[in-house]
């Protein structure tokens, strides 16, 4: 269920205890700060509040966090739109219309208000569906004979930066680890779980990149021939996979919005009708995600924008800032400052590349909401 804001002060968190100023616990108390024991560190917003205890810092991270998940939900709708179009047939339906069907299913599944309600079976089925689709695409790329063509033009430096920025999106799901840790039965196992998941993910990512060959499509699903039964089956499986990913992100942002202010809305008695309030909140999220997906209907461009603008600050900049603040570090000759400097450069050049790529595709394929 959605966390009750009235109970926040009753919840203890081991993260706050780790930074206690008690000399018997910490041998170097001057290097640490006092962590707010009443803050709930179940997401980046609560972690910011606990460490900084400053409304402006919390508000900034709140905006960044919400922008990221809004854009990610839009990306999921875009992927779902292509999956639905592949299932039905691109000759019969275009991406904007397919997005409406995709959004409808997303809205229904998002009525499950916690990741626990999804269950392990749903997550296992989702991963299995993804594995099958990836296998389909890799087999197709391996056995498809490539006809000799003219040498494609060398991509611009900004296009390369946009592609690099999409890697930021690939690791952006780490922002949800605090939410996942909050729902673990044994929160002490969180570091081990993170290490294992990042290792498996990184190895899988590199393996797919190597097996896809020298010139895979920017959207791997496009390796499946249009109109083939292989593509229709892949579209169905991809649809099933993204449903679970959408639900997890929707639960994260929905619960956060409801916890912060939405539970106070008295219109139509929403403050006391939890199910109806969640229904209304997820409807707004579905509609906004659909708008994002059709405003930037290019998969690689949307990934680059999300990666540079929001994923890099959340997964690289903020952890470094949290560490430096919590430990009281002010020097620049250390790993945390190097990570912080790298993330700033990543954000700057990635953003320029993403915007340049979006403008180029708008000129070549048409304006937003086009059936290209």
C-alpha cells in the first residue's frame, strides 16, 4: 500500500544510524555530519533530506527525480508503441495510434501499487520475454545476409556524444535501488544484491553489444523483418516485458507524489479514497507518458536525452555529492571529486549531442506526433 506520511517519524533506518555522531560508534566524529533520523531514505528525495536537511536541495532533487521517471515512462510507452505496431502490423497502425493501446494496458497494470504485488513470477516472466526477444534479434542479425551498399557518412561528433549519453540511460535504473531496498525483507543484503545485479547487467549488456555485430539497428527490435511472424511474436513478448518495467517506475513516482502532496487533495474526497486517488494519479501519468513518447518518437534520441539530462546526475553526480557531504570531504584530490567532474562533462556534451540528434530526426522524419 501507499506509505502513510503520518508514520514517517516512526520508521527507523539503518542509514541514519551509520552516520551517528556518537564517539563510541564513530572514531572520527568531526568528519561526519548529523543525519536527520526522521527522514525516510526510501528514495533519492528522502536521502537528500536526511543528509542536507535543506528544503532547496530536496526540491532540486525532487524535480530531477520526477523529470527522469516522467521521461522514462515516456520511453516505455514509445517501446510499447513499436511493439504493438509490430504485433498488429505497421501497415495497419502507426506509432501514435499503437501508443494509445499500449498506454491502456500500462494504466491497468499500474493499479498494483507496490512492487511486492507484482510478485516474483511477473518479474521472471518479464525477464524471460526480454531474453527471447533479444535472442530473436541476435539470430536474425546473424543469419541475415547484408548486401554491399555505399559507405554511410561518418556520424558527427555530436551524434557520437548522443550515443554515449544513451549509456547513461542504460545504468539509470540504479536510481530505484533505494526504493527496492526499502521493500526488501532483509535490508542488510542490499549492497550484495546491488553488486550482483550490476555485475549481471553489465556482463549481459556487453555480451549483447558484441553479438549484435558491427552495424545493428539503433532499436534492436527493428532487426526483425516488418510483417513477419517473427516480428509479431517478438512484439507480443516485448509488450509483456515492458509492462512490468513501466509498473515498477510508475509505482515509484506515484507513491512519491502521493506521499508528498497528492494525499492532501480534497477534490471528490480523494484524500480519503485511496484506490480512487491512485487511479486518478496513474491516469495522469499514463497521459503525460503518451505525450512524451510522441513528442520525441525516436528511440535513440529519447534515450540520449534521458541519459544526459537526468540519469547521469542521479546515478553519478548525486552519489558522489552524498558521499562527500556525509563524510565531510572538501578536498578535490579524491575519487568522489573525479566522479563528480566526469558526470558534469558527461551531462554537458551528452545534452548537446541529444538535442542535435532530435532536431536532425525532426527534419528528416517529420514533426512530433507524425506517422513516419
